C-alpha cells in the first residue's frame, strides 16, 4: 500500500458541509497513510484544529466567511513552514489561487473537485513529507556522529594523545579557544554499584545520569558534556561561570541525587584555554577529587594552587602511632586498633596533604608493621 509505515494527519476546511463529507468519503486516506484529524467550517475553527492536532496537511477552501483561506494559510505556515497547504478555489477565483501559490501553497484544486486529482496530489504531498523526514533523520544522524566524534577527540586530548587533530581538525571546537574550566563528575562508590548492577542496569543508570547532566548543562550554556571513564563524566564550562563554580558543583550533585538517587562528587579544574590544555585541566580536576580520600560524603572539590608533590617536605612519620598499632595488632585489641586508625585519619586530614603523599606514608607504615610482625 502507498501509505505502508507512514502516518500523517490532515484537516479539512470548507464552509460547505457537502464538500467536507465528499472529501472524507471519496479519498482513500488510510491507503495514503493519512488520517483526517478534524474538519472546520471557517478559518478561525481551522486555527483551533491546527493548535490542537498540529496537522501535516491542510486542505482549505479559499473563499470562506470570516478568515479566508489565504489568511489562514499565512497563519499556519508562519507557525510551521514545513506544513503542506492545498487550496480549493472556484473557476472565478483563479487569481486567489495564484496568490496562494505565491504565498507558499503546495498546490490548488478547482471546483468541482476531481477526487482522483486530489488523491494524486496527496500522494505527492506525502512523498514530500517522506523526503523531509528522511532529510531530518539524516541530519540528526550526522549531528549525533559529529557529537560522538568530538567527544572521542576530546577524550584523546585528555589522555594526552593529539593524533586525532589531523583527520578530525574540522571537529575542533573554537569555544575552547576562550577561557574555560572543567568539572569531573564521578559517582561515589561506583565500583560497589557496578558489581551490584547487571549490564542492562549499568547501561540504564549511566544513560540516565548522562541525560540529567546534559539537561542540567543546557541551562548554563556549558561547552560540552560527555562520558569519560566508566562512572565518570566531563563537563566543560565557559570561564564566565568561574565565580559560581562551587555553587554549580553542589547544584549538579543535588540534581543527580534528586532524579537518579545516586550520589556523586565533583572535581573542578582551574581556568585554562585551548584544546591542548584538556589533559592538564583533567589532571587538576581529578587531583581535586582525591580529597574524597578523607571523606566519603558527596562533595565539590576545587583544584588550588600548590607545588608538585616533589616540592613538599615529607610528612612527619607518626612513630607514636606505629607503636600503638603494633601493640593493638599483637594483642588483637580491635577497640584500640580502630582508635589508632581514627587517629591516623585525623592526622592525615590535619595535614591536608595530596593523596599521593598520604598513600606514600601509609605504604611506608604498612611495610614497617609487616616487618615488625614477621
């Protein structure tokens, strides 16, 4: 059948009821893949139907009481130029029909209506709508692929690989030529969640969080939103939002918690510029997230000016805790052992040292304890 897999809607507009009845009865609407959504006797009633049903096709008489067909057509096509508008006119109204064509009508019919001619006209109208839908799908596919390619290119730059720059240079966003900062969004306890979820659940949750992020980012004019590592997303902000970055981070966390019931933390980089700085921005935002090492609560952490690890003096080794831990382990005193760990945690928090330095100290302490217990 002509209309197999196709579905369009049409409204009929004429002040003569007999014409409306004949149009409904004589045209093979179902075969054409077109549904008559409503009928109107004048232009005002037709506009109500357009607002209610958003039809793809309007077939209207030119001469009607009140609003005429040409005025109706102008109103309808102003709202959506892609609609098909077919006008019906009498032999003495040919100049009106010509004017309608100049104003954007798809075609016109002369009374008395030849139903076969109208059927062929509707086939052409549906074919045009089919082509337009195909073009829209193609454009959407190109846009999706372009976004995916740009995200992949950004990810390559973050990982320190600038090889995609040559073949994908046309995708480079000039928005990154201006100052920007990065947010790294990570789900809290992601590994535990991932073990609990099935593959289908994992895909669903990650898809849901991405949708939340994309919707949220649109209201702030973010430059890009894309997934990076599993359970992690990148958001690029224009530097104009820098004064609000902490507030934005908390708002983002609240949005994800509200709509997905999942908890996350946000690391924020310092301001930078240029696509070649994506890797450094990521390192800064990820380094800021290391502060979760001291707290399991949701949080927003900003990268701040500090020297590299090598530039810091070593942490003072907590010799007193080493002795207490050894005694607690040897006597299997769990209460004392927990108290020692709490004291060690407080010591690390008080030093506010980067994660790498704290890890180095803990490794050293573990080695010493193991040797003492041999």
